[in-house]
């Protein structure tokens, strides 16, 4: 129970900190940057006139996947900004605690890597990532138990809440194919495609132009994170192509390593792919640290690496918000430029190095032998069934 107690303490403190911002709807950005407590949860309510209950995509531009839009719409029926944030935070905190519970059920995972991370305090109220992380954890537990249908449904929910969990679809397909279970892989892919169609089609039909907001927004965002800070003059279109190529090449390399593994590869392969995506992506929003510590809970690297990532994250959080504070003050431009060059950029490079070390932990896990791989003939049921010889 101790991991839950530690995580709950972080979550309560996080709520108390962010909830103060709900008292400043008229000057929210100025208050948020000054006190280093900006929250997209609060800001989107203010920006999109949440009191009038607008429908994401239909009534206004919306930069997140469709299931997150639906969640925000449902929570938006709260009677006030304060009530909306309290209700949303309760859902997100519950998802964080559910993730810890699910990690306890996932063989080889250690929930302490997430439960003890200050990221729970800093980011649970900043964005909606814990909802997608909980769905991802549920998918991993279901897949581990041979419940492929439930795992795929959970993965559909996770992807259309935050999209990053798409890497775990790749991991489960690699796992099923390497075990000779082509039919199961096809059924997982088909069910995922069908589920994705079901959740996206209503918005696509109702607002075809707005449905693509999430994709166009991320396509057009300028590079401001990771190693891309070393080449800020590269056109965004070129960065997109290079980062996609890096994602594909690195993902292929990890998949080849997984194909040679003699253990269940879904959690370590998915977590390593996730960290690789975060390391080469052109954007690393602060709350992405929650995904990092979730991946670490799966991979279990050394605690010294965990400590280094915690320290780097805390420093990056502080510097990032100080930069925003300076940029929002008339006289702050030169100071912001100095912070970006001498603090923000070096921290971006440092984090990439630490993420690569964490990916190395995933590669070592894939190379470990934990019993012979069951032959395809040992499987006894199709998708959704239990399989002899599988964990």
C-alpha cells in the first residue's frame, strides 16, 4: 500500500497547487506563468469558453484526439471552473492510482518508478495524460493474460486519448507474429482499426475539416525540444521527415531485437519504443515526463538513472516555466533568450542522453532469456483466449 500512499500525497499536493489558478479566469495566463502553475486543463476551459459547454471540433478548433475531446466535453458540464477542475483532477488522479495498481499486476514492472516520481505532483493537473496512461496499463495487463480483445479495446481508448500508446500496438503485433500467431495478429489489427473507426467516424462525419486538427496542429508545430534545439533553423517540414525516419529506423531496430528475444516482449518493447519516440520527437511537453516514468516502471533501470531523470525533469520544468514567465513580460525577452541558450537547450540534450540509457535497459531486457519461447503449436485458442506457455 505504500506506493499508493506516496502517490496520493503527490496528487493531493498537486491539486492544492493547481486549484489556486481557478480563482483567476480573467488573467489566467499572467497568474499561471508568474506562479509556475500553468494547466492546460484550466486554460482550455478559459480559452474555449467552457461555461457555455462547447463541443470540441464542432464548436471550436481542438488540438487533441477525439476521445479526449469527448472526455473534456462530458466533464465540462460541471457548474463552474473550480468544479470542473476538481472533477477533472479527481478523474486524472484516479487514473494515476489505477495505473499504479495495474503495474503491480504486470509481471516484471515496479510501480515505485512512477509512484515516487514528483512528476505526479507536477503534471497530473497540467494535462490529461494520466487517463491515457491508465488505459495503456490496462491494455498491457490484458495482453499479458491473453485477453487480446480487452487489451485491444483498452489500447484503442489509450491511443485516441493521447496517441503515444500506438507503440504498444506495434509491440503486441510483433509479439503475436514472432509466436507464429498470424491470425491473432490480424484480428488485433482489425479490431484496433474497427475501434478507431467507431470512435473517429462521428466527428469525421460531423466536422470533416476540424477532425484533422490534432494531426495538422502537430504537423505544423515548430521543433523546440530534444536534439532539435541544436538545429533551430531547419524547416519544420524537414524536421518532420527526419524525425519520422528516425522513429521508423529505431523502431525497426528494436523490433528486430525483439524478434530474436526468448521472452515475452510486449511491455519492454513497447516501453523502449515509447522512450525512443519521446527522445526523437520534435516536441517534449512537460507532462510527457509521466510517460517516461511509466516506461521506467516497466523497464526497471537502475535507480541512479531514475534519480538523474527526476533531477533533469525538475530542472527542465523550472527553466521552461521561467522562460515562459520572461517571455510574457515586456522586458523579459533578452533574459528568456539567455535562459534558452544556456539552460533550456543543454537540459534538452541531457534528457535525450538519459532516455537513450533507459532505452538501453529495455534492450537488455529483450536480450535476457526467461525460458524458451513457446512453439506456435502450443497455443490453444485464438484472440481473447488463454495460451499455454504464455505469461
